[in-house]
C-alpha cells in the first residue's frame, strides 16, 4: 500500500536516507487556468511509494530539497508538464533528471511512448487507466485514485534499470543527459515561443502583413493568459485570431461587430486586443514568415527528410527522434542550426545534411 504523507516533517526526515534515485510523478489540474495547479506528488523510494499532499501548508517547502539534491537522480516519465508544475508550485526543478520517455526513444524502444505502453513493453504488466480524468483536488482521494497514482511511479525503477543499461551499451547516456538538460533549460527560461504564428498551419495561407498582425495577436494572447491565469483559448482562439489578422477591422467598433459572429469572442478585451493588433512589435522586422514552400524548397525538405531517415535507420532510432519536420524546416528557412538540433544531433547529422542545404548553415 502507498503511504500517505500529511506532515512536512515526515517528508523532510526521509531525506536523511539519501537514496541514489527517486521515482517522481504529479497529478495536476489545468483545465481552467494557464498555470498548472499541483494536486498530488507521487514519490518512489526503494520499495516504498509515498503519496504527498501538496495542499498541506509547508509541504512544497519540504519537497524542494528533494528536487534540487544533486546526488539523487529523479526518474520521471514524459516530464515536461510535471516540470512546469514543479516550477510554478515549488520554484525549483528536479535535477538530475532521467526521463524514461526520452530514454526509450534514444534506446530505440519507441518514440513518444506512453507510460502504460512502456510498462507493458518492459515489465509485461498491464496498467488500468480508470482514473485518468479524476478530480485530484478533492479530499479524501478514493482508494482507486490512490492505487492509480501509486502505479504511476511503481514501475519507474524497473524501466530505469532496463533503459539505462541499454543506453550504456549504445554509448548514449550523454545523449539523454543533453536532452534532459535542454528540456529543463526550456522550462527554466519560460520565455514562451518567440514566433508563435509559425505553429499555426493556417498562417501559411495569409500574406506577410497578415502574418505580422497574427504574431502581434498571439504574443498579446500569451501575455494576457499568463497575467490572468486563464487558458489561451479563453483569451482568443486560433480561428478568430487568424480571421482578424487576415481581414483587420477598420476600427474598434468594427472589431466589436466582428465579435458578434463569434460566440466565444473576448468582448471585454476588445480595447487591449485592438491596441495589440495596431501596435507594431519591436522585433517584428526579424520575424520569419510561415510558408508552404515552393517546389524547390519542398524538394530540398524531402531530401533532408530522406537523409535523416537513413541516418535514423543506421542508428536504430525511431522516426522523428533524430530530427522533426519542424526542425528541418527551421534549418532550411534560416540556414542556421536550431536549438532542437544542437549538440549530439548536430554531430550525427551535419555531415549528411550540410551538402543538401542551399546556405552554409554554420551557426
């Protein structure tokens, strides 16, 4: 049975054991907020599983030393959202990190594998999924919730042992360390996406001035969502943002008339939205434009993808792990190596990709 931790002192006392590793997971709520609300922390220590209630006063302070202890490896699965949650609630990030989803990809087991599938693949155990949509803020939690939560860390050590051994055989532990640190650094910076319009496929089909207007709206939406702690789509959904950017209203009154066609339009935010739409950004002259590419660019992209696929086969890596289409498009458009292709990926790809690029791509 998992052990329910209700007193911060009990968690602090257990730190004296100084385990070499802990398994970590969280349950959080984010449906109605921008920032995740931490509802439960699961921690595996040896054979014991602790369920830690972060809603109790002082508990997150007791958790911090565990997260930052440099001699304790934190084993987690698909940790990105958990990292954001820890940063928001505890103000620190768990280091050093062993992310089993990343490790599984680098070990050739599979890309983007969910926890249940990875547990089945490595241990042969089939996990239940019954509490996926539970209300984790309620107290007391049900027995079914407690068991589901415990299962989320129960098999992390077995997975860690198998994947770490495989990465050692392949000489790829450094790859995992680099990817984990890149993930941690991205959460630590928390500077948002500089060019969010590039992530919208519909941006490819509007002209350059409209793309810049879309960029202004998306930057404003991100800032407003963070400040108000509300989901981005509650501030301004993508469809309406593209509509406004493509055919900008003549004035604020016309903007309000446009809102009448959209039930979820942010009528109370019309004034700041209008200001954002009509105020150029200091760096928008540097903004890359979304494009579906001409024939030459499409052919070059195809050749880059083929070269990546060939190198992936040579390394025994699943598709998409070595380089995503988005990374290759960025490499092609900017003629410089994006951060996502840095370090070990660049070392593995540069010789194959550089001759295919129209520019030097040396940066």
